[in-house]
């Protein structure tokens, strides 16, 4: 049954009336339509119902946005840290005040259960702005006792370093957790004194547009934030290639990350990339299974598996393999699927029919190779966007479904016999974003967290995040870190000053 927009909150309906008819570019503090009035439809993933039209920005629109960001840069860069911090804190307050509206818009756009946005992701965005409001006050350089001995007679040299905003940032964010991932780019960039052109994913632009309204309300000066919506292949590519952009901050697929690296060559842009993952969850023979079984299940089925750090590879010691895998499969079968706005929904659809087809194709090819679906494996729903929580067994290390990122609710389970074997298997991937180890042994926890090549290793948990914790990967999972004080490094340049006095 098609979604009745009249059942939405009144503030959500009012927002869609304001921004849902294609007036979705925010440039130099003004809302405008795309050049030629081009638009793209926004669909409710669960039903396929059109909920809005968003602007499809042209190259000329991107040019205007970058020009606005460059014009605003000197003033924002010169704004004292305490004032930048005050505005970031006000943004956090406004997000928090509109949390129910933003959660509903996120579900309407992306499909996730309402409680996920309301109790996890939107509060996560609030915390990003509050954390980096504090970080804005901590930017500092160093004095250096140099050894220069050829200064003029009677003079001395003094040397020091300062840290300065890198400049105009292109923030390109994905569709899986739109608002919190947007906040992870915007908050540190603004704290550092950068100006921004934000490109949200074409499937999930609504909360980015609402956030732009709230940020203007918070007193962010005109041109400091600009938003251009549209296709990644057009709007995103134009932004990544623009010579007026000093840095690209991107979260998304490894393939797109490689394209951004190519684009960055035009003017040697700085680049931060948070890319794909095929994260292992390792269950040791001494694990607390009452903790591990639901923990492993939630590591992959949260947000229908559309999480870059999802625990999509499960390795269980052979002595407990069948017990754990059966427990996870039963957990998968118990998950209530439905529209994200329904109160009893535990897992919603994937973001689009196009993505559902991609996930289904992985499962079809895995079956052809001899894999077995212990649970799930079906695609359903009136829009064809629901993928049931799936547990795959009878696989070999070289199977595509073991090696490649599916980005859906699909867990691949394998048995192992010893620590050396499972560490080698965990590391036998082009990705290195995250991992989890489930054990009661302090020795195993320390050793394996050291030996596994990943940007984050969790012990007896998975996907535990906070604004203070750095996020990012190694190998094909990207460069640099989001979140944590390390994220400020993405948006600051070092300058050395040497003076004869």
C-alpha cells in the first residue's frame, strides 16, 4: 500500500512543502532551483511512493556554490574560535530540538526504522557538533628551538608553527546514515575554519536540506555552508573536479573513492576517504555466547546491513560453530521487517530497488557456487526493496560473497581451528575498516586487536561509536579518520614561520 503523506508529522509535511518541489540548492545563504529547473524524484524505499522532488544541480550550480564558499572563507577563517564554537553548539541544540522531525525524514528517505534515527543516529549528529564545538578551542601550533647559526650579527631566529584551515571543502556523503555522516564531515571542517560545499546522496538528501535550514537559523554566516543536490556522476563529479575546491571529504564505495583520487590530481586536493569494508566478527571458544550471538547478529543486521563497518564475515571456532551459527540464524528469522515508520519494525528495506537487485544478485551467484542460505535470502515488498536477514554457510574463502562488500543484511559464516588461522583469514581481505573479537580472554583480546589490520577493533561488542572515537580504515578502506580529535587533522594545514628578530 502506498504511503499516505498526510500521516506524517506536521513539521515534516511543512518541510516537504518548502523543499520538496525542487527548490533544494542552498548557495550563498539563498534557496534556489537548479539551472533549468532540473529535478530528481525522492522515493519512500519501502513503497516506492514519490515523496519529493530534489534539485539536480548542474556544473554551473556547482560553480556558484564553490564561488560562494570561496567568498565566505576569509571571514569564517578569521572568526575567533569561541564564536565558531558557539555556532556549532547552537546547531547541535537545534538538531536536538527537531529530533523527531529529522528522524521521520530520515526514515522516509532511507527506510531505516524510526527508532534507529530517533535514539541513535540523530543524537549521534548532535554529539558531533558538540564535540567539535569544543575542538574549535584547541587548535594550536608549536615553538621550535632551531639550530640555524647563520643569522645576521646581533640577530636571532625565532621559529614556530601555526595551523590554518585548509580552505574550501567538498563534503560528499552516502545514503546509508545520511545525517550523522554529514555531521561527521561538517562539524570538524567548520570548527577548523573551513567553508563547505555539501553534496548529499541523491537517494537521501532530505535531512541534509533540513540541516542547512537549521544551520542558517543558528547564525552560520552566508556562504559558509552550501548544499548542492543531484547525481553523483554529474554533481558529485563536477564538485570533485573543481579547481576551487581545496579538499574532498568522502564516505562511500571504494570504486568511487578511486574516482575521487583521480579527480584530486587536477589541483592536488587534499583527500579523506572512508570507504568500503568486509569486517570480520571472530568468536573465540571462550566467548560469552549470550553476548556474542545477538552481538554478531546486530553487527550485520542493523540498518539492513547498510553500514560500512557491518560485521559481514563471521568466523567461529569449530568447537562451537554450529551452536553459534544456528543461534544467529534463529535471531535472523525472528527479526520483524516492515515499513520504518511502523512502531514494531526492527528492520526496514534497503535504500532502493536498484540496490536490492544488487544484493539479490550476490545471493544468486553465491548459490550457484554452492553456498547454502541457512536463513533468509529472499527479496520481497511492493517495491522489491526488502531483503530478509540472511546467513550464508558452505562457502570457501575465494567465493565472491566472502571477498566483496554486499552492503546488505547478509552474513557469511565459516569455521576455524586456531588463532593464527583466523587472524590470517581476517586479514586476507583488501579491506581493513573494522573487526570485532568475542572472547573472555584478556590475552586473546590484546593479541588479536594488535594482529588484525583494521582501523577499529571492538572487543565483545561491534559498532560502538562516539564522537570522541576516530573512525577510518587501512588498505582499500580509505585514508584518514573521521570523528575524534584526529578528524581535525583533515581540515588543518601546518605552516612554519621563521623570523630573524
